[in-house]
């Protein structure tokens, strides 16, 4: 069974460039192992798998070095957030509120 391979994908995206790489990994491989084996770091300058947040199909995995990957799963490597989504929503809501107040005063 140690020689058995499973098909998985590894994905990473920047605004201007995206890659999804199909890779065969041995059964018992982790998310981190699959990312390393995909050699995705060779296509993205500055991508550091040691510190990158990873997940599977949109769900963040807290321990990618110990979470075993299953056949057909896609390892997603996430970029750090530039803006806090909560703060961005608050700013948009404040802008709408201000616009509505101006409209009401007319």
C-alpha cells in the first residue's frame, strides 16, 4: 500500500497569475507534502510553503503538515489578506450611511 499513489491538485493564485497543478502523491502524504511535491514554488517568486496558510476546497487547515490528503482533494495555498474583511465591510457601510444622510437632507 505504501507504493499506492493518489491524484490530487495544488492551487495558488495571484491577481495576475493562477496555477492548479495535478500531482500524484503516495497514500499517507500530507497537504504540505503535496504542495512541496507539486513544485509550485518554482512558479511563484516569494511563495514560502513553510509559512503559507493552506486548506482544502475553501476550508483552512490549521495543521497542513499533519493533515493527510485524500484522493481527489485540492490543496489551496492562500495569500495573506491585505485588508481586514470586517474593516472593509464597516467602511462600505459607513459610506452608504453617509450617502443616505446626504440624500435625506436634500
